[in-house]
């Protein structure tokens, strides 16, 4: 079968022929219906090498945002039938440690017991930018609710799940009267705006450096659009009566956006760093307002994915998708690099 693979660090993805996967005991092979292209893949292609803090390396098939249909099940797999539509829960942990038992496989504490330390399919192991994909354990598949097809579901598994986790943990700080800032309205950010609108009554300010992204933010229900730049912090402070935002979600993570977050988070607020832009934020007693919580978040939990799929099936969250063939895969990353994609690109093999 054909697959788009990262063959070595600091190289472009290549379309190559590989063997069809075979499911072992407890395992499942799915036929890919959609595989989303994430900006993290660009970091994988361009920013990482042997010296990076990842415990795995190429070659592997890209694509960690996947949905499709059950194609073949191994011995001991129950509860899934051939042809059934499923979404892949992407972070693959050991399945038995305290965190994995709660479905929080992102933060598995038994790295040696996981199929790939801190990764999953498309992140160290073969992902979904191929015709078929091996799923190491049936628990990593969630049946798609009525009303959701694999192309729509694929982006929900990361571009949906990651902002959902980040927003959900800040729900208590987002009552009516509060303000949330979303920095970076790309694949994750535009779904993040929708999740804030669908699950809270907060006012949403969207920040981006591209006009098309700000237009998409408005389509997604953002209340105010701010162009990033030297005046952004002042604009946000003005819009919040000088107080700053109760929650700032940074989906970029470069020096400038981290500084903007620090300058615009309200005292006792949350500054949540989701983007892996490589920036740093100097931290000292007076560098952020009192009691601001600063955290990074990684992806989300399996129960949270079920909640996101429900939001998707009910039409409350609807990623803006453009589809591409497997042949067009390398072009997708080229366009992502140039910043000419809107919403999420999904590869449909
Ligand atoms: P994307 O390319 O689809 O979107 C990025 C958006 O940020 C674009 O709209 C771009 O115009 C905007 N942007 C870039 N620089 C900016 C700046 N200085 N100010 C304001 N806006 C700016 O990317 P994506 O797939 O949404 O991923 C976003 C980031 O999140 C990436 O760094 C990715 O690696 C990371 N990510 C993290 C996790 C996690 O679990 N923490 C999961 C998935 C992706
Ligand atoms: Zn991702
Ligand atoms: Zn575990």
C-alpha cells in the first residue's frame, strides 16, 4: 500500500510503497477515511533531530489525526465489527498505569510499557497518511456517533481534542462576563474558538497575523478580532477594561505570542501554552500578574475525545476542512509552511 513517510530527520515527507499491516492479538487494522495534517508534523519535518527530547525517531508514516473504518481485527478483539466507522485516540500509552486507566494516555507514567514512548501513530509509529493503519489496541478506537463521517471526525481527534482539553480545564474561570483570548486561529485555534462558544458563555478575542485567519475566527463566532503586532496587547487590555483576559490560549508558542499572553492575562487567570513554536517566557515574581497559572497542555484524554465527537456529531463544533489526496500530501505541508491553508487540511487516501 502507499504511505507518506518521514524517512529521516530534517527531510521532506516521501510517498513510498510499504507492506499492508496485519493485526496481532488485540489489534485492529483500519482503512483510513481521513488523516488531518497538523502543524506538529511541520515541526517534525523541520525542527527535530537526534538531539531533540523525543524518545523515538524516523522512519514512520505521518498522520496522527485519524479516522476511518474497521478493516480487520486480530484475535481477542471484541466489540468492533468490520466496516464500522471509528476515530483513533492518538496518544498511545501502556494502558495499565494510573493515568492510562483514566484514559489519560498522553501522560502515561510507564513509558517502557507504551508502544512508543510519548507518541503514537504518526509520532514514532506508523500513522494514517496511508491507505491502512495498524492500531495497537482496540481501546484506542472510538465508534463514530451517528452524523459524523471519518473526514469530519479526523481533525476532531487532535485539532478538536487538544483545544478541548485546554479549554475544559479552564471552565471554572470562564463564566459569563469573562474573556478568553485565542492566539493563532489555524487548525487548532479555529476549533478552539468554536469550543469556547459551544461550552462556555465567555467572550472570545481571536488573535492572528493573517487576515484570512481572522475572517475564519469571525465565522467561528469570535466576538472580537485582533491583528497580532505591537498594538495587540493594548487592544486586548482596552477590550477587557484594563484587566486582561481570564484565560489566554496560545496556539503558536513563539516568543512574541508568549509575551502577548503574559501581558494580557488577568490576575488569577490561566495562560495555557499549546503551540510548540519554540519560544521562551522569562518568569519572575513580577513578570506576570499575581496568581496567573501558566501551563503547557498536551493533546487530551480518551473520555474527552468522546465528548468532542459528541460536539461534532451535534454540529456544535465543525472544523473547516479542505481535502487532499495522498499524492497531494507533500503539497499540503508546503502550503502549511507558507501559511496559505485555512482551517484544517485532511488527506483522504
Ligand atoms: P496551523 O499552522 O494550522 O495554525 C497556526 C496559526 O497561527 C495560523 O493561523 C498562523 O497564521 C498563526 N500564527 C503564526 N504566527 C503567529 C503570530 N506570531 N501571532 C499570531 N498568530 C500567528 O497550526 P496548528 O496545526 O493549529 O498547530 C498550532 C501549534 O500547536 C503548532 O505549534 C503545533 O505543533 C501545536 N500543537 C500542539 C499540540 C499539543 O498537544 N500541545 C497538539 C497539536 C498541535
Ligand atoms: Zn497534532
Ligand atoms: Zn500508562
